[in-house]
């Protein structure tokens, strides 16, 4: 109902519009079975046409046709003539056209309404689904603003409207413009290309200048949204109106040090010349990228480097000959020679004093819109060909063709025309094919030199021939950034609201700057890497640990092996002489526990070499501490037992009796072993040492060791071991006056002294140095502690057994005890 109401409104006001706007725009028609509509700017836009109020007495102002519009008008005529003369497309079908001169939006309403008419009128209907207007398709008008005005009339009845120059991205909205198509790329593709050009030369500080129209507004909106994910900043933007002061705009651009200006309106470049702006880079949109009048302006060679983006220009074979032939049989000449033609279809304008157009003037106009118009006509013709089910023998003319049927067929098209693809995507957009131009203002006349291409089909291609570019200053790419790029090793710190404006901050130790990854953040080196200040890359650390094949490592392992062999040897010697007084006085069976513990504790040394593994870190300290504590427990009990026998038996007989009866020495050893077992179990469960990669001690090295910084249970286990060693020392000191054969104070004192010294050195080295050899000192301290007990306690007794057997007799020991007893009784 809304559609019917709109048509009724138009019908009710048609004559009113006609009389208010004056004369209907110039019309050119060619009869045919199917008509195509066209609307082209074939007048000088700065002047107006004057009409009388009476339609019977139309008198148009005598104005020459606008050359650009007249050229594309001739292109449409040429395409229709080619199709009509072809047997490959629409055989036995004649195409016609109805073309109007686009005067203004208001003056063109009568022309547009004629496209919908049937025999000059539009009847009000309840449904227009099966309505057959005068034309089956339409191309034009020129600009996006003009197309937006006319488009709603065609959208209601799904009449195909193919734009040849309207590039606004608003037409991609198929809810609003379901039957709008175009043969020229949209603003989106043009803006993409402009962004590619800016990025290609490394610029990021640009301005955008356009006019207050749909074309520029849409382009600005697209540009702003599409640079969001790039490093380009829109430093300045303005959409100019008739009242805008161009000198103020140019002053702001200079004040902000902007050297690259995107221009979507041709008037602005004239102001730049007038106000003597120099040494800028201008990127011209397709609206004026090949404007011949601007290229002739005096001073154009001083404004800087001008790039232009334009749709790929295709030469249409035979068009020049067609124009020359048409001019020889010009419409106006025909009218002058035969006034009777005034009422015929092809010459309905008043031809009196008509200005003659030269064919060369038409042909020499920029061909920027020629191929888009040519492709639009062929697209509608191919769609009609398919809708009529045409074959080589002919077409099915009995079939009624409605505009929406043509629209459906156009959307399916995919054919090649003069080497270019004519097809439409889901948004009814064609493939993009642009040419990048350089205005050679150093040449007279100015030459538009091709220096790059941009295509989306059949494959994406963006190319700029840098060696062909003649820059305006120093023959080098101009600087057009807010801030100079940071040196290697520096990152950006944004200065202000624009991300392109920044200060450079250096990266610290173990950090580096990688501008391809993150421009604003110093990246941390990997664990096995390092760097100095201001680095742009990291260096691999040298990995250090105690290797098995190092001389010092070999020495420690050989010493540990020798120690184990000595322990085994002493154990065999003691076992062979088990019942002798020397072995019994040394502890008897307890000696084997001590020797076994010493041997097992020395195994911890072998876990210090090679790359640390979790088992190495767990056993290197725990194995020594546990078994060395068992050995100290035996020494402590042995010292206490000797003192008890010789000193406490007489003074505390009950205690001595209980001690002997219940094997007190073994109970103490077992108790100490259980306590140490609990401590070590908790240690390994809660705070087990783990391998670590030390990257803090040396910036260029990574030390592989075991983490002892966070171990809280190791001091507890060591404290328990040190406490036992202190008890051993006390008991041995109490027995300094015992018989010589039983006096072990010197041996135990020496072993404990070696234990203390070695661990003090170990702790001191650990606190003062972080080198890998700290681990070697740790291993040596454990080995020296074990050697101390073996050398001071067991080897002297082994010496007696082997070299002084006369002292290893019962009589010798009895005489020593009697001598000690006599000495005590005298005291």
C-alpha cells in the first residue's frame, strides 16, 4: 500500500513538478523492442536552463553539451548499436534507449517518471509486481548524491539501476537498494587502495579533505573505520561547503606538519595553488584524478607530488570511428537541414543555433567512465538475452519480461568484456580494477603516468613501480609521519591522543624491541636468552653445569670411588678380625653400621654432575645428611658408652645395669634414625629441592643447579646433624682421661673439626659466589666429612690390626685397664 500511495502522490503532482521546474531536460531516444534508460550530465553545470511555463512552447537555453557527459552518451549509443548488429547476443531482438540530459535533481523528475510510464502515463495499480515500465533497465546518473535521489524510484519495482560512477558504499546496503548495481568499484575498494598506497610509502600522518556530499562523506567514514587496525592516523579532516575558508584549512594542515593530503574534491587543489602551498603529497580520488582542466592550471607544478587513483581505463575498439561517423551525421545538422525532424524521436530539442561539437574534443575527454557505461549496457543486454532464453537461432519473444527478471539475471552474470570480468558479488559489487597515476607536472602538458595497479580478480594484485616515481623534492620519498621512527632497541610511548605521535623509550636488560611484533612494549627475552640495554634481539645464554668430563669433577668422583673402596676394604678387614679386642673396642657390630652409613653418604657426591634432574636434586643433600647422621649417632653413642663403662658404672650402677640389659646404645641409634627419617620424609614431601635455571646470577649465562634458596627443611636437618656432632664432641671430651686403647677423643675431635671446617667453607662459598663450582665445593664438603671419620676413627685401628698385631691382644687391653683402674683408685 505504501508503494501505491507513493505512485499516486507522484501522479498527482507530476504536472505540478513539470510546470514548476520548467523545461524537461534534453531527450534522445532510439525506438526498440526493449528500451534502456540513461541519465548523463550533458550540459555545463555552472549555467542553468530557462523554460517557459507552457509545455507547448518549450524554449531551452542554447548551451553546448557537456563534453564528458556527451562522451558517455555516445558510448551508450555505440554499445546499443553493437548489440543490435551482433548475432551472438540478442539475435532478432532490437534494443532501444531513452536518454536524458541530467540538469538537476528537481528538473529530472519528469525525465525519471517517463522511464516508469506506459505511453506517457502511469496508471495507479494495486500491485506493481507485474508492471511493465517504459524501460527494462537504467544506467546513471553521475554522482552518488544524484543517484541517491533517483534510486528510490527504481528500487520500489526492482528495476535494475546500474551506476557507472556512483561509488558511495551506502549503495551496498541491499535492504535499501535491492536493485542497485554498478560497474565501477565502490568507495570501499578505493579507500582500501589509498590505504595501501599510504602504507607502501611508510606514511602515517595524513589529512582528508572532501566536500559536503554523499561521495566524500561516505569515503571519510570508510577511511576512518578502515585505518583503525593500521598505523595510520587521521590528523585532520574537513568536509568543505560553499562557505568554507580554504585558506584556514590549508593553514591548519601546515600548522600540524601534515605532508600527505587525501582530496575528494577538485576545488581544493585550486585553492592550494592560489595560496601557494608547496611540497605536499596529494592523493586524488577518482573524481578528479585525470581532470584535464586542473592539470592545465598555472602553478600546478609547485604544489608537490600528485597521485591519482582511477578505475582501469579500457580502450573501446571502434568507438572513435563511431564518434567521427556520428558527428558527420550530427543531430543538429540534420535538424537544420530538415526541420521536419524536430518532432521525430531522435531530435526533440530545439536545434536553432545549435553549437557544433568536434569529434576530437569528445574523443580526447578522459575515458574514466567509458568502460563502466559500456559494461552496464552489455550487462543489461546479456541479462535480457538470458531472460529471453536466447540461442543462436533467436529469442523467445513471446515471453513477457518484467524488470525484476532482468535483475535476477544480472546477478548471475559472469562474462568477459574487452579482457575485463563483468560479474557481481553478493552485494552487487563488481571486481575492483584501479590504475595508480602520477601527475608528471614537470612535463608540458601534464602527463598522467601509470605507476601502479590494483586488482581483486582473478587474483588480488597491488603493485607500485617505485623507480618510475619522480618525487617533487630531493627525488626521495617525503617524510609524512607525526614522529620519527624509533631506533633499534627503543619502543614507542604514545604522546597525546594520536597513536602516531610518540616518544622513544629504550628497553632495559633482558628486554628487547621487536617493531614487527609490538611497537609499544619491550619484550622479555626467553629464559635461555639475554640482552643488553637498547637491544633489538636477544642472545643465547651459555648453559653451565658440572659436566662429568671436567677435571675437577673427575677428581671428586675418583676420590669418592676410592673412599667407597676403602670402606669396603675396612669392612672386610673388620669382619675378618671381628673377635679381636681392637674391633670390639671400636664398637663391634656397630662399626659395620658406621661404615655402611659412610659409604652410602658418599654416594651423594655422584648426583652433583651432569644436567640436574629431580632425583639428583632430591638425593645430593638428603642422602648425605641422612646417612651421615646415622654415623654420627653411632659415634655419639659409642663415646657415651665408653664414658658410662669407665666412669658411670661405679657411680650409677642401676643406670649402667639398665643400659646393658636393654641395649641402650641401639635404642638411641634407632631413635635418632627414626627422628631423622621423619624430618627427611617431611622435607622431601613438602620442600623437595628441584632443578632450577639460574638466570639472575650472570646475565650471559644460565646455571643449571638445584634450588636451595627456598628450602626451609634443609636447615632443620642440618641443625639436627650439627647437634649430634656437638654431643659427640662433648662425650669424646669427657673420655680424654680413659685408657689409651679406649680413648677416641682425638679421633672424633679431628673428624668433627674437619666436618665443621668443610661446611663453613661450603656455606661461605655459597653466600659469596653463584658460580657452578659452588656445587663442587658442596660435594667436596660432604666427601671430606666422610673422609674425616674414616681416617681418624677407622684407619688407625686398621693400622693396629695389620701392622701392630701385638697390641690387638686381650692381655694388652687388660693391662691398660688395670693401669687406668690403679690411677683412678689413687685419686
